[in-house]
C-alpha cells in the first residue's frame, strides 16, 4: 500500500514538471507557477463572488433584526425607541424603507420577504407631518436637556473649590471660578426644576408620538405574533441552509472548470500535445484544491454538520466535542470507501484492459506503447503473462489467451 502511494506521488510530480517525459527548464517552470498563482487567485475570487449571489438571510429578511430586537427589549420605552430608529425622515426626507429593502436584493438570486415589504410600507407610513412635528419638538427638548445637564456638571465640578474660597475669605475678583457658592447652589436648583419639567414634556411627547394613527398601525404590526413567528421560522430556515447553498454554488462554479481541464488534459495526452497536457494538468490540480476544501467545509459547517450538532446537543448536552470524534473516524472511512470504489469500478485495469490493448496502451498507466513493447517505457509495467495452456505470452487481465483462446485465471 505504501509503495503504491509513493508511486502515485512520483507520478503526480512527474506529470507536473515534464513535457513528453522530458523535464521542463526552470524558466518555463517559473512561468507556469506564476500562471498557476494568477489562476488560483481568480478561482478563489470567483468562488467568493458566486457565494454572495444567493441572497443572505439578512438580505431576504431585512426586517427580522429590528423586529426581533423590539420584541426582546425589556428596558426603556421600546415603542418610542423603535419609532425613533425607524423614522429617519428628519435627516433624509426622501428615504424609503421599501426602496432600501429592494435595493439590498438587487443583483442577487432570490427575493425579499413579502412580510418585510409590508413592514417597510408600514414604516414608510410614519412619514406624516404630525410625526415629523413631534420629532422636531422632541429633538429641541432633548437638546435643551443636554445643555442644562452640561451646565450642571460644570457647576458641580467648581462648587467645592468655590465653597473653600468663600470659607477662606478670598475676594471674588481673585477667584478662579465663574460663580460664587451661593449663586452656584441657586443655579443648580433652578436648572434641576427646569430639567424635571423638560423631562415631563419629553415623556408626554413620546407618548403622543406612539398614539398617532400611523404609529399605532406600525406598533400593531410589531405586536402581531403570527406574522413575526412566520418571519422568524423563514429566517431561521434560511440561516440554516445558507452556508450549504453557498457551498453548492461554489461547487457548481468549480465542476465545469474541472471537467474542462480534465477533457483538455486527456485529449492533449492522447494526441501528444506535451505542453498543453502539462498546463492542463496544473489547471486540474488548481481547480481540485478549492473543491477539496469546500467538501471539508460542507462536512464541517454545512447543514449536515449543523443537524448533527443539534442532535448531539439534544442528546448529550454540551458535549459537542464528540462531533469531532465522529468526523475523525467517519471521514477516513468515507475516503477509504471512495478510493476502493475508484479502484474497483472506475480505474480498475481489468475493466479497461480490452480498450487499452486495442489502442496499444499500457495496461496500468494507459500511456502509448510502441510496437512490440512488453514493458511500458513510462512506468515499466510488464504487459504479458504466460498462458497456462500454450505457454505463450499474452496480455494480463484478459480472460482468454490471445494465441490459443483458452481461458486463464484473472490476476490480482
């Protein structure tokens, strides 16, 4: 087994640096490597682009995040918070949530959820003069509150030193502070009373904003359990399958390239186009590298892996490291099965020997033989075996002797 693997590695590297069984010079090999790197970069760039072609869950369900955040909020005034975050109209009066959602899906495969489009239409309905006027008054009130709080903070930072100066009997004209201690105390009391009134006005305006007809329609939609649960199920299902869909599209991107490179390589080998065979072999290897990576990503991060993780988590709690044990034992077994399949079915010399003998090719490596060759000049494999009846040399693996026609035992 080790000898066979070593032979395959030697064959692989020989094909990667020889043209018609002659080694490629260093300059040509450097050019080939540069071409390989350029193509490999473009392959990964194409994989990245095609992986973003299907709509991501946040693009197909853009309203899920704010809606879920609203329903999960337990502190503060969630009605005012969602209305304030949704109403961007004072900053950009022409802004439309519906247009924004549709633009997010442009150039992608899929469509925006109809529930989110209804959400966007209801959110756009908040842009009415009454709501804009309330928001404008709220902004003015908040600005006044912030100014008073900043003034109070400045006074408090100077109050202690002003009081010490007053106790020490220092003249006011020599003080480093702007106000006396008694005056600072009076200013703080006046500002606090004004702040209390302003906060009361702010609370009343927030309640008024939530009670307008447009706001009530929007908040009613947000409190609709059936609509949100349907949206949440669709979002979770999309999030579950999205990595696998991405990898599927990446596989569809790679398979035509691999098939084309393989066809060109086989044709070039058959017709003796050494340089084309070499370059197509390099391309074939380059295209297979990302494919192997994506296969392992499917096993590690795809829907199957997530399903197994959920099952193990349900059965064993937090012992998810057992999934790694499963992969460690399962993946080599699957790989072993694939290798045996190719050895027994796809690349079995016994099944291909008739065609190779007819085309005067080596039974093992399928390279072209010269007339009368009993050993392959490429891999050194002996083509003949002695017939047990007429004792004449005949091809291995053939079920009959080419001289006497007697059946012969198949060799392992």
